[in-house]
C-alpha cells in the first residue's frame, strides 16, 4: 500500500504560531498525519458490499489485517464446519468490524439436496456461528450461488436474506491480483462483489481495492437484511 505523503510538523518557514496551530489541529483530530493512512473517500457518495466466502481459516488473520489497515469493512460468509473449527477467527471477524453471514455447513450443492438436508445445513451453521461468538446470521449465501424455491423456503424459516452477487472476482478460479482489482472497479452503488477468504491474490488486492473505491467516492458498507443491497453501516 502506498504511504500517505509525509507531513513535516515544522516547515522551514513556519513561525512558532503556525507550529502551535498545526499541533492544535492534530490534537483535535482535525488534521491527520503520519504514514500508512488508509485510503478512504472524503465523503461516501455510495456504498458497495465486499464479501468473502468459505472462512474462517488459517488465512483469516491476514485477510482481516489487510481490511483493517485499509479502513474497510466486509461481510464474511462462513461455513459452519469452519466456524466450529476456528471459533477464535469468528470472534476476530466481529472484533475487526465485519458482519458474519451463513454459507451452509459443508458447502454442498443445495439444489440437489432434500429439504431436511438443506434445513440441517442452514440451521447447524446458524448455531455454529452463534456459538463461536459471531452472533446469529441474518444473511445467507447459498454455495455456488445455486438456489431454488426449497432453499428459499428454508432461508425464510430462519429469517435469512439470500445474498448472491453482482460482480464475481473470479479469485476462486485463479484470478490474478490485477484481475481482482479490475473486478472491484466495476462495482457501482449498492452492488456486491464475490471474493473468498483463502486466495493470497485477494489479500494482495485489498489495498488497491480500497484506493480505487476512495477515488470514486465509494465506501465499503453493510448488506441490508431487508433489501440485500449495500448500504451505510447501521
């Protein structure tokens, strides 16, 4: 990530009064100084939804660190089996300001399952995420984006909003960091991008995704459980 321009507290021509004034602004938080300032939009002209599927995993700390360093929040769609295996990472997601969604327990093709199996996949994940400290999910992303009337009926039973995506980063398919950044650049207000917890190229893309959003006046928002679109964090 490019560092912010270094700000010298005392320019050559500065008077004592100028230095004191600048120091007062810094103390008040009005003037930010220092290196590694996250790329952020001055104002949010719109919000997009960054989503990461298939976690938590051993890669989650690197993902969360990259997001935090760049001032981004996202929705993590966790598999129940991994939430049960890595409960500390679920808690870390929440502590980092992420929203935790349900991505089924074992990632099957739900449209090929019985209603009882679909119910088990969803309900066990609700329980696993909650038990790990992630709260009770309100959003559900069906594996592979596959859905039908039976899947939707079980989602409704658990009060879940189905979330697919508008832009597929193709990170699951070996997309390069450049390609992932280019995919994020196609996002418009309210839209959602599909990414994943585990690809190294996705983590590498995050600083540039942050810079690209800021340049367009867009901010990373939450996904509304009512509309399924990205909105201002509430």
